C-alpha cells in the first residue's frame, strides 16, 4: 500500500514537470516543402496554422534556408513570433532537383522525429516545391496545405494513387527487391494538379509515369475494390454493332468508362534462372459510359468488349513493365518474389537483374452490369 501511495505521489510530481505549451503561442506546421539550392543548401517552405485571435489570417507561409531539415525549422523560428512545432505535419513536398539527388537526407530526419507521424504523406514536385506551396488556387480549402492534403487523401481512397506515406516509403526503401513510388504535383494555370507518378530508384527520382498508367501498376501488385477506368478500344471492330450513325467517324477509338472495378492478380516466379514471371489478372467492372451508340444488350457485343478489354490490359501491363525495366526500378516487387526463392545479397544485385525480367501476362475481364443510369 505504501509503495502504491509513493508511486502516485511521484506521478503527480512528474506531471508538474511537463513543459506547458500555450496554443496561442504555437505555429503548427501542416505542410513543408524542400528544394535543393546551390552548394547543397536546402530551402524549406513551411505552412503553419496559428490560433491567435488578433491575427489577420490563420495560415502563414515562411521560407528558410539551411544545410539540414532541422536547421530549416530553426531558421524558420527566427522569422516568426510563434514557436513552430511539427506535431500536425501532414504532407512533405520535395522539389525535383532534390529528388533527383536523393531525399533520404530529409526523410531520415522526419522518420527519427518522434513528433512526426508515420502517416505523413510524401509527394514530389515536378518543378520546385516552393512554387506548389505558394499557389493561391485552392478551391474552397482554408489554405493550400489543406487543399493538397485533401486532394491526395481523396485520390488514394479512390485507388487512383498509391499509398504514399512516410511509413510506406521507408518500408519500400529498405526492402530488398522493391522501390518506392510517389505521386507528383505540378502546376496548371497556377493550380496544383496530379498528373504523374514518380519512379524512384531507392530514394532518387529517375523517371515518371502518367497517373492513368498507375492503374495497371496497381493491377499487377494488388487488388482493386472500387476503382474506375477509361479505355479506348478500336472502333472498327465494333462498327457492325452500332445502332445509329451518330458515331464519330473521324475518331478511331471507342471510349468506354468502367467503375466499381474489382480485380485479382496472381504473380509468380516460374523460372528463377531466366527471370521469367507469370501474371494472371482477373478484372470485373460495370460499364458507366460508352462514347458510341452500341448495341450493348447484345451478348455478342458484351463478349467482344470483354475480349478487347482483356487484350488492352495485357498490352498496357507489358508497356508499364518495359518502362520500369528501362529505368531499372521495381515498384511492383518482382525482386521480393525472387528473393523468397533465391536470396539476394543486396539491392544493387537485383538492380542489375531488372532489365532481364520477362513477364508472361494473361488477363481476363468480365462485365458484370451495364446500362445503369445514375
């Protein structure tokens, strides 16, 4: 009983030792951007909230320069009356020049900071991070940081973008046989938009892939549960099944939009010696829209659509794999599968093997519903 009383007294005394932080005196960093300057200097762009009732704006932006990520925050503190803290940091944006050199000098610091969440989103700016974070086109969001964070979360939830948190990046970076992949931000008419995915070789940006091609990347390595897809199929094949002549003769593609996509994939190594993989993909989807007046109620048309869609998926997957082979990156995780049968000594060993990968792709598709009007 005496021990319990003593323990309670010590806990009460320790509670009084905790440093008090008044929220009115804090600048809560929500987004931070990093750019590489000459001679290796870093430029940081910080967006932070302030809860001062006398302030004209709740959101502020500061730029600072230093040689390290910690130094950027220290330099920023010299430019603000608020104590800048990173406990609510939600997004980090890396300029393309820094990303081409490698972003681990910053991400390692973020990962070691106990105040920064592992669920922090990471992106690459196609130009520089400062331009993205300085944009004032943010729809109805409170600030540009809130807009970017909402845009990323929505597209990850809709399975358009890969899961790109600090935790996922660190996992893929240290895992032998896999490379990270991150979304890229660009400006169109001064507004931040998502157009590409960054192909990373370890922590370095070495190439990019259109976001729409990312669908096929995800199709290989995981399953869809609610995705959507727009494809262009050859019009000539479907001409005998057009109901009217309102079709667009000058366009050689018939565009079909699918939603409620469900998919399963099975990727396995069939020959470790010749690096041959076999990929089987099964995709189900509902037709949402067709650009031409097609006899969609005809079972022959549905079967033809399924066959053409399967052929297109096979072709697109092969194209995506060729791009990753050319850049010597492995965002799919072929190396992880290989490593389970033939243990690799290092990431570099697998890096040199990537161009020799051969993938046999077999895709099937099934249209589960069509003609639905919303």
